[in-house]
C-alpha cells in the first residue's frame, strides 16, 4: 500500500495525534501561541493548494455551471442557517459579548478547509471550490445585516471587510492559481508531473498540521476564559448535530447524488472561524471575550469534522450509483 492510501485510510489516527500534540503544547507552552498563530494562514494556504491539485480544472469549470448546487449552498447557508442559529442562541444568556461572537462565527460559511473535508469523504469537492467565491461575497454583504437584525446597528457597523478580502486572496485565490499553474506544468513537463504526484500525499498531513497550529495557537486564549464562555459549547454541538441532517434532507429533496449530497452537508455545517477570528479581535474593548467565543467554535468544530468524516459516508450519505431521493433517506431512518 502506498503512503497516500495509507494516510487516507488512517487519517483519523493522524489527526488525533496532531490534536494531542497541539493540546500538550498549547497547555504546556502557552507563550508559543503567538508563533503558531502567525502560521495559520500559510499552513491553510498550503493545505488548500494540495487540495486543489486533487481537482482537475476541467471538472472545476464544469462545476461552475451547476447552478442547482450553488443555489442549494446559498439557500442552506443564508436562509436555513440563520433560522437555526436564531433558534439555538435563544438558550444563551443575553450578554452582547457572547452573542456577537456566536453570531459572527455561526452565520459565516467556511471557504477553506471545507474543501479538504469534502475531499476526504469523497464528496463533490469541485462543487465546493466553485461555490467559495459566491459564499465569500454573500457572507461579506450579509453578516452586518444579520448582526443588525439580531443585535442592532451598533455591532453591525464595526465589522470591516478587509479581513474577509485578505483571507480570500491569500487562502483561496493564491492557492487556486498556483494549483492551476501546477496542472499546466504537469501537462507539459515530466518534472511537473512528478511534483504533482509528490504533492498528492500531502492533504492528510497538511490537514493535521492545520489542526495543530489552530489548536496550539488558540487553546491558551480559550483556557483563560472557558469558565465564562462554556455556555456556547452546547449551542455549537447542537449546530453540528442539526445542520448535517438538514443538509442531507435538502440534498434528498433536490435528488442530488452522493457526491453532491456530501458536499452540501459539509458546506452547511462548517463555519468560517479562521477568517472571522481577525474580525472578532478587531472589535472594541467591550467585546474582548468575543475572540474566545469564536475560538471555542473552532475547537468544537474540528472535533466534529473529524467525526463527520466517518459518519457522513458510512451512514448519513452512503455511496450510491444513483441519485438518492428524500423518500429513500426517510425509509432508512
């Protein structure tokens, strides 16, 4: 068995090892957190680069024409998710500093490692990739609107677009461009082909490295505030439990195949915590706990994502040669 297949088969073990190492360092050497925090964007960019290399650009161009999936992703993330978030946050204390962090992270769909997790469960990752620009633009426009609806204009007006734009350019646009250039190089040069094949075994290690730098950099921040923000953990867990089911039901209504269904499930549940964190850090002093609320969601979600890589293909969206409609899902349940 080659190294790539071995890593894919044992990916959960690899991730668990990285997580335990990150927790050990985060708790044992909290002063190193700032160093690891600087590595988040570069590591995430490399992760997305090697993930994009797994997606032939011929398929990616075709994915842009799948208007049904793009509409479904927009509907789940900007119509269904806000309703779910509004309902779940009714159980939180009416403290603005807690609510703003929870709203900021739960109302913004992920544009980065959702692609990797979708690829790991053999979902339609090119559809996720094709959808990221519109998800990024719409969340940039709608986040202030949702914060205004849920909390009032005082909070909405302090949200700046720069971190969103910067994250899109560094984490999405640059790796995607480099992956396309690599594919062109591989078609014209044997060295390029070897390079592409070598990069093929990196997605799992880079996912582990991403888990490591995120947890090691943010755990000390959460550790100091966990007593005050623990109330959001049940909400985050409930979101992780509810949204995959709603995503699967939506895919059934639209009669999506297994690959599209898995992609819709993952875009419905993963949140944009790594991009939202700079926004939370830029909030006024009165909201100093908001970053810890965002980071807590990151930690909860990473555990949930590793779990979903097993649950989604094995139970929620099993492989099927034909499109799986809603009645079939309901009959299995």
